[in-house]
C-alpha cells in the first residue's frame, strides 16, 4: 500500500496519502512514521514503520523555547464489515471517543540523544474527536515539543477503536517549512536507523504459522493451493514452482497441508493478501467483492441453469448474434438494480417479469464490421495490433524445422514447403529471396504445444494441435497469411499427422482454411505472475524511506490482490480457465513450460523483445534506435514511444539519487532486493547468465524501466482490448472442441462437412456455457475502475517538494499528453493500414489516459485488474 509523505507548509505539515489509502485496524497498534498503514489489533505486536520520504523540521532549530504543536487527524470509517464477525458493538467505540482516547499519537525524533547515543524518548498524546461530517471524522491532539527534540522523523499512531479506520491525513500545526526527503540507507538519520531496520524485519516475518487477515507480512511460496484433493480427488494438481514445473513464486499464506497430499496447501474462502496490498473501498465496490465474485457466484451458476447442456454449442451464427441483440433468459436474479449498476456493459436490459435477460454489449470490432473476424487481412492485422501482438516473429531460417525429439514427436521437417510459399506469393519473388528480404513472418506454437496434444485430447470436449502460421509482408506494409500447418504427434498407435491449409478459391478449401484459423486462434498464453516477486522483495528489502521503493510502489498497486483472486477463482482446479480455455486442467503446467522455455527478464524490455523476435534490429539512426521489420507495427510503434518516455522519467529520477556507480554498489537495500528477486522470487532461474547486475546507474535505469513497462504499458496492451477483440468469441475462441475433418476422416463426418460445413465450424467453437462465461469475465477484466491511477497522470504530493523530481515528473506528464496526440495522428494516417481503414478499430491500447469502463485504452500504473 502506498504510504503518505510529510508535506511542509509555513503553517502546517500535512501528510498526504497515495492510493490505495491506508487502513487502521481496530483496537490496536499501527505505529507509523510519516506514512500510514493498517493498524493491527491490540493482540498483535506494535508495528514500527521506518520513516519514508519526508522530514518535519523541529522548531528547536529556530528557537530555544518549547513549541506547541497541534495534530489534526482525519479518518474515514470503512464499509468492510470486518468487526461484526467478532461481535464488537459500536457503543464501545462511542465510549472511547467520549473519554478522548481513540488515537494515540507519538512524535519520534530523527536524532539520537547526544549524551546516551540512544533514541530520544517520543512525545505521546491522545487525539480526541472534534468533528464528524459525512464519512470524515476528525481527531485532534496537542503536543509540547521541547527545544532539544530536534527534527521530527516519524509519527506513530495507535488505534484504540474496535473498528478499522481509513486514515486520510495528518496535519501538524506549529512547524516551519522544511524539505521532504527520501533516504538511501547510508543517508538515514541516526534517530531513524533502528526504525528502518525494524520495519523491514516486521514485513519479512519469521516464515512460521498461517497468515491472518490484516497482517502485513511478505514471504514466498510455490503455487500449491490450486486444487482441493481432500474434497474432490479430481482437483489434485501438481505443485507449480520448483524443478519439475518452474514458475515464479507467490506470496506465502502458510495454510495447513491437505490430508490426501502433503505437498498441497488447503484452500479457504479468502486468500491472504498483506493488508497494504488489498483493494481500496472504491475498487472493492467496482471490481473485487461485487463484480468478479458476483459473476462467478451468481451469474455463472445462472448461466449453467439457463444452458442445461454444458456441451451444447451454437446451432447457427445468428444464435451468437442473439447474445447481443436478444440476450439470454436467466432464472430471476436478486437485486436487479445492483446487477445493472455493476455490469452496465452486460446488463443492458433486465426485465421486471419472471425472467431476467443477460444481454451483452456489442464489441467495438463487431459494431464497426460484423464480418471482421472472417477476413484474412484482419486475422493478419491482429498479430500486430490485436490482443496478442507479442508472439509474431520474423522467419530467419528456412526450411522450418522442429527441435523436438523425432523419436517421440515424429519427423521434424515442416510440411510448409518452398513450393507452397512460392505458389502463394505468385512469382513476386522466390521463397529464398523472401527470407533474405525479411518478408516472411510466423506464429509458431508447434514445439510449445505438441508435447501437450495427447493428454489434452484426453479431456472431454477439447482438442489441440501444434501449429505454425506463415505470413508475407506485402508492399503496402500489411501481412498476408500464406499457410497454416497443424500437427498431431504419434499417439494411440497412429503415426504423426500434419497438414497445411492455405487460402483457397474453392468452397472446400475455404472452409478448411476457416477451420484451421479457428485452431490457431485458440492458442494464446501469457503469465502475469512474474511481477509478484518484485513486489514481495521490495517490501522485504527496500525500506519505505528508499527512493526506489517510492518510485516502484505505484506500479505494484493491487497486483497481489489480483493474483490472489486469480488463484481463488480463475486458475484454480475446475476454475474458469480450466473449464473454458483449451489447456483445461493442464493450463498451469503449460504456463510453467512457457515460463521455463521463453521467459527471460532481459527480454521483458520492449526493445530487446523486438530484437529477440527479429522484429527489429538496432539502428542508431532510426527512431528509438531500432529499425522495425514491419514499419507499421502499431504495438511496437506506440510501445517504443511509451518505453522512451518511461525510461527518460526513470533516468531523471535515478540520476537524482545516484550521482555515481559507487552509490549503486554500496546500497545494501537495493542489492538485497535485486538478489532476492533473482534467487528467491525467480528461484527456478536463479543461475541464468542473462540476469542484469546492478553496478551502474544505467543498469538500474534499464532494470526499473523494464519492470515499469511490464506493469504498465505491456499489461495495458494485452489486457484492456480483451472484450474488444474476444467479446465476439469467433474472433478469439478460447478452445477448440473438434478435430479437423481431414484428420482420420470417416464417412459420417465428411458427409456433414460437405453438406453443412458451418456446423463443423460452430461445433469447433466453444460451447454456449464456455463462450458466455468467458464473455462475462472478459467484460470485467477489460474494465477500468473509477479510482484507476493512470501512468503519470497526477504527481505524488511529496515529489512537488523536490524541485528536480517535480520538474522531471512534469516533463513526464507533458510527454504522455503529447503521446496521446501522436496516437491520434497515427490513427488518422491513411497510409498506416494496420491501424486504420474501413471497419477497423483504431489502435488506442497504449493511449495513456481513459475514462472508467471498457474503453480499449488507458495505461494504469500497475496490473490492477
């Protein structure tokens, strides 16, 4: 949770807070220096927090007389009914307020006692309630600060209420203006050094016991809580993370192990997340508590009731269109107004009679061109500017070959031949010339998926192929699909099967091509778990006084809560991903393979990712120092501008605090953070040689820019277009349920294909329950919360007190605003055919700012949904 800073003015010192706002747990201690956090119950140990970004200058430096100081604390009561569970009544808190002992405040000196060398005694005082207007409650405390107290380094707060409070701000009247600071470890004031150390020890915990709600302990564990084999043996899942299934680590919860599997952790109704990482009140109302959980607990079961047969597909394409025009009749849902407010995109019309109607909002792609998903040029365009623009690669070697063991998976040679390519490009150039001229590009899922084909096909209603899709770069700068190769490995006593499908001018070939595209579109995987180790390590190793902690914290907002919700409802055994996406129960195992084979931290940086995929080469004379192989590559074009803007801001920030390399090398907190990220958070890749080493400011700038890019720009590009591009699911089917009719054909199947090829395609698509469930989830996941914080939109208050940082942020904000205009200009340029045209949705996924809702634009600071 972002902590507030001390902010000076001539009349008062105010501690502004950064969202998510801090909470004070009832009846307990939550001491904090110039920032706030959850205040734990009295049964818990007193939380000591090291001073962060500001200091309050004591009047002692100005006069030899004691100073009268008045503290005004503004809190808000939360809507979370956290305390009714333990039976505490409001009357006890009213009684506490009456006697003026609600909040105990302590002022802590930044200086040691020169005589003893120990911390000076703190100055304590109770705050009494003075005002209650709406949600705001104000408390006031008076202090007398002696002349030898020195600078104010920290404020501790202890909550005597039985209820959690939402601490808005603290204003100290009586101090002159003073600077606001972040401290490198070597610069920590002597009076705060002990607090700084103790705060980190508190956050690290002792690796024992089960974590409880309201705690603030950060530690690591593997993904061993996805199944519940004690209640359902079919939900037993392997541990993800470790030598057998490498994966990033998650936050440790410490729950007991299951009886049937000592490696599996038991599941509970709520998953532990450190209190500072939980959703704010607004986010709780618009996403977490009322949206995703409600969709899963109420809407999905209602869909299952309305669609009795879980295997039932759509009989006609008009049936798919009816989801947007007529809707689905559901059993009566309670609180209709609640649903309409909660999911306005879904519940466009709800009847007041005996049935409720779920009517989906038509995605922008479908609104502009109802046949967009059918067109080959759109199929190709979306590899550059659609939902997954990070997979396409340039072909650098020919012929195409597999690297898998031929004894297990069959011949390595691709079935896409030189002759096929030259037939498709029709004499424009030879295949060799096309490779040399850098004109061939590929989506290659062959080696990644082929080892999973056999076991995934054992799952009910799911099939899979290893696939390759080849494209040719036309003179207009667009991609043209040339061929799709689908491969089945040797299995069930049958040899390897592979076939190439190409665009055709005869009905049979046309329908086979459409079916092949559906099998390619079912393939999309990415992992969002790689960021969690950065967050855990930052809390454990970087003091909240540390300037790098301060820089990174907005980019970690809500990510751990989102990941916990995913473990609880989405990636768990028999959850949404397993029941509605093609890997089924092997989804997390496949994600582990992707992480093991493809994830490298250095390639998470956009420029290096593009170079690795041969989509760009270094060119000092080109914009951003890169020459793109596809000049009109919207994700890369916009992404590189945003990357440079972020990097400039990070450079200004880092260079302000680290004037030379020695400060980087000697920063023990910084080095401990990065070491823990590599060796603990990403333990399964700890020995890889490509990890950056933090020795120079440039090393740190590149590392921080990469982390910020992944949390902001990259996530926005692959997340907030989900409903736009996959809301009409034939464009992005999440699973394929039927094999190609040419694989092991039989008379009945071929007869159906010849007479009703549309039925084969509709049967290949997800079932009705799968499709509608995913559509509802994508609507939620594509949504911007009303309290969304967008990259660089508003400056953090303490930065305004640092002239160099303030100036750097204003430049950052200004460039982001200019970037919005750049995107508008590019989308209006008719020469850029991959981002505009008749019926084409403009590419706005990296546009920095957005209004709430499903907008297809906006770059939040963090992976907050």
